[in-house]
C-alpha cells in the first residue's frame, strides 16, 4: 500500500470577499503568519465591502500544537513572507469548540 501525504489546501481571500478556491463562510481554517499558527473559521460577510474575519474557537490555544504539527509537514508555509490560510484538516476541525 502506498500512502500519499495529503497536502494542505491553500485559500486566497480577495479584496472583494471572493476566495480561490471557493469556500463557504464558516470553513475551518489554519492561519499561518510569521511562523505562528492560529485555528478558526473563515467568516465571509455578505456586504458590499467584501468584509471577512476569522472566528477563533474557545479552545484555540489547546489546538495550536496540533495545527503547527499539520503545517510543519509543509515548511514553506511557515517561512512565507505573506500570511497564508489553509483549510483545516477534519481531524483538527472536529476538535474545535464553538
């Protein structure tokens, strides 16, 4: 059996509020910035400004280590000069407490 490592799916959020690839508001994500990680869900507002934000679960601090471990498998993400958003693996998002 060959096991192919699953890569994290990057999400780009544009100024008009659209995303590439298209994801729904509420999608669990990992934000990677300056070598740090944060877990949450992407909130895409339905307004004329393309507003968006990230809501963090009440146990976000408890999940940081696991999120970092998931991202560490793709080290280029940790050294990116820009903030990066990736879709959170199901194994991690299922542990988020809202």
